[in-house]
C-alpha cells in the first residue's frame, strides 16, 4: 500500500527556551500529497477576505480566511464574529492526521490564504476567550515556505522557524500566555501559502 505520509519525528524539539512549548515536526506529507491538498484548499475552499475592527473602523484585509468546525461554533477575534462551516472530507483527513501526530484533539479549524509574501500577520497571541485555555493549536502549511517568528512578551527572548510545504507546527501549554508570534512579510516570496490552524473551541 502506498504510504501517503512521510515519517515525522517522534520526539520533536521544543523551539522555545522557556515558558511554553512549540514543536515543529517538519514535513509530515509527501510532496505528492502536499500538492494535492494545496490544490484542493486553494481552489475549493470558500475563501472570504478577513475583517477587523481597528480604532472603531472596519478594515477589510487582503488575507483571506475560512472557518470550519464540529458545530457552527462562534469565534470572535479582532472584534468580528465568525460561524464555523461543516467539515469537508479533505479537512477531516487533515484533522485526523494532526491528531495522530500530536496526540491532541481539535474541534475546529481557521484557514488562512496568503497570496504572496506581501501578506502576513503582526505579532499576536491566540488567546481569545472562545478558545480552550492552554489548548493545543496545530498549524499546517501548504504552498510557499515562510518564516515564522516568536517573541517573549516580557523578556528579550526570540525564536524562529521556516514553515515548509506539508509541514506541521504545534503550539501548546502556556505558550500563548508568554509568547507572541507573527508571519513577517517578505519580497522574496511570490507564490501563495495556505495555512490551517486546528484548534479547540471551549464548549
């Protein structure tokens, strides 16, 4: 039987020096399977431009998003509320793979589409009240490789990693309490990246 998934590290190293846990598993899919998922996600997901309320003003971002879950969960960030759509079979496959590799469970997924390196995310932490406190967040990357940065909230500690096509990164424990993360913009990347962040909404 064809093995669609590459072997991932059983003991990934924690990228953070303290106050949290971030495991980077590297590529967990073959090139063929990564290309399949990228094509599906880029072309078949009902993408919408993200919205944020900043200083009382509604801002429509270039970055596109989609939100899926076990139920029509509400998820509020940047003062805007989204309702989760039902899973597709392909998204359930990806959720199952993340659960198998990480040993965690997830009930929802926020997808982000970055058209090129001009689109990114500023420093922030994923600590919205809708999320399970200290729950794991699994981040899958398909498409362009991008640098991902971490910065401690109170001390001069930093960490970085390059997220490869078909790779998995997991943030868990007290990470969001003590660390910010960002996807910096870059003129070097000319192609799109699809990012899936599997997470748990507190029911």
